[in-house]
C-alpha cells in the first residue's frame, strides 16, 4: 500500500516529535503493509512556514536512518499546503513541494471555519498550471458535512479527495465516521491515507480501514484507493476517478464545471 499523506518527518510540524518517533512510525507502517510514504508536513503561513530545503534535508536524513535500521520503506517528498492566495505562485517558483516534487498534484488543506466562494476558481487556476489539487481529509471538514453537494460537484469536476483511515474507524466521532462511510459509498473520495501524526491517534496504518473500504467497494475498490491511484499520483500520471453518486438530489443550479463547458 502507498500512503500519500503522512507527518513522519520530525520536529517540523505537529507530527513526529523526534527521530526516534519517526523511526517507530516507519516500523509500524512497514508491518502494516505500507511500502511507500509521501512525507507531507504542514505548510501554514505564520505557523508552519516549512521550506523546500528544510523538508528535503529531513527527508534525506530519515532515509539514511531507515536504511541504517534495516527498514525497507520508500519515502517521497511533499507538503500539505494550507489554502492561500499565494500558493500557485509559490509552487511555480519552486518554494513549495508538490506530491513527489513532480508539479503534477498538490495536497491542499482547506480551512474548517468557512470555504471561500471562489474556491472552484482556485481549483481551475491551479489546473491551468497543469497541477491537479488533492483535497485532504474532506470527511472532517464541517462545512462539507453540512453541504455534501459541494463535495459531490468537486468529484464531478475530477477533483481528487482523500479520506483518513482513522475516520473510518471512528477515532474522531460517530458523525465523522458515518459521513466518511457515506462518501466512500458514493464515490466522492478517491484515496485512503493515514494522515499519521504519531503512534496514538492517526497512526501510520491503513490495513484496518482498508477492510472497511473493501466491505463497501470490494477488493478492486480498496486496491484502487490504496495502491493504484496513489501509485499514479506518485508518478505524476493522469488519474481517472469514478463518477460520483449523489447523496442527495443535486441542486438544479448548474455546477461550475458545467458552466465552463457550456461556454465552449
């Protein structure tokens, strides 16, 4: 399995605190069947202003330490980027890391308080630069839980979304678990990730949540969310996602994507 959202790099955000914890997380991941991890420390203006150089240096050091400890886990660079008006420019200038540094996919973290009205325009502008957004932990966003039609429309647009393994196992709340299961059932999320921050909650494990997905979508669906799609993202290759199934009857108002194509 491939985990494309993980805070295993030490001392750089609210994830692993030191090298000992990073190595312990790597042990757990390998024992769970994870072969590859994209290291995605937070980038949050004014809080976690991690730079490309800092992340790559820590990544190289962790690779060396894993090798010294005989841990067969492949690590790749990335960042979890908080939504910000400067993101596109900073990515273009090489200041911020995309998934596996391929400038094909960017992991975006949305604010929880409110979502900008022009968010779809931002997605569109990002894709005009040939960078596809991947939206992290959508099941934990209270705005999307109240308005799942918005998430449905993003899935219609081909926007890739992630669900956290711990959410499917009710490590947050029954409400989040129920919503996570619903959006898996309705094909509104595409990748299963750990979003691991340590060894307690959100641990670097996918296997238990994999079984939950397998019960919903079958073996092929579970493999798609943990191996096939993450593998293509890792390589910067195009990804085709399944058509989403509406949870509720969509509004009669045409979506942003539909309006764009109606102009052609």
